[in-house]
C-alpha cells in the first residue's frame, strides 16, 4: 500500500529541450539559412535530446510496502531503498549548486529535480541518499511509518 507519492516535473529540462527539438525540426524540414542542418545531424540531435527528455523529465517518489522508490522519467533510472536498511532520516536544505538530476556526493548520492528541501536517508552502511522534495516533513513521516 502506498503511503506517500510525489511527482515533480523537471521544468528546466522541459523548457530547454522541447524548443531545441522544435527548432531542429523546423531547421531540417524548412532548410533554414545558408547552411541548414543535415540529415545525420538532425537525427542525432533530435534522438539525443529526446532520449535525455524521456530519461529525466520528471522525478517520482513512492513510499510503499517497506520500500522507498525514486525514479526519473519513464522509470529506467530508479533507486529502491529497503526501509530495514535505514539507520536515520533527517530533513536538510539542498544547496543551490547541487543542481538537478542525480549527483554523487563523497559518501552518497542526491536525487533532485526542483526542490530546495530534501530528506537525507543514512543507510546502515554509512551511505547517504538525499531526496529532493516539496514536502520534506510528509516524506520523512511516511518513511518512518513504512
């Protein structure tokens, strides 16, 4: 049974990739300018940006059945944490330079899209996981009760 669910859109990625993909379609399709985009460049650009978009356009947090699951985009990039492996949980402020996406720390990893607040999960192994969230208190409570 789900006890917590959060879906965050990665608006910066959406705002940056979709216009570039649209421009590539227009440039190739209408052959704009003195040096329009070639077929190989068009296919490569659109494929790469579309792949990045599908992999990262959102972050979803689920707390259910003794597990915390974080997934990005269509779900190919995901992390599942067994609640029994958690040593401690605390609410932390994310630093602006951590950015968005998945980032390695010296002894852990950050999963973040838009939120400044995060829940830090310390595993029994000493590994830290920061999960960016709009509702840090609700997420912390759901994990503690799972």
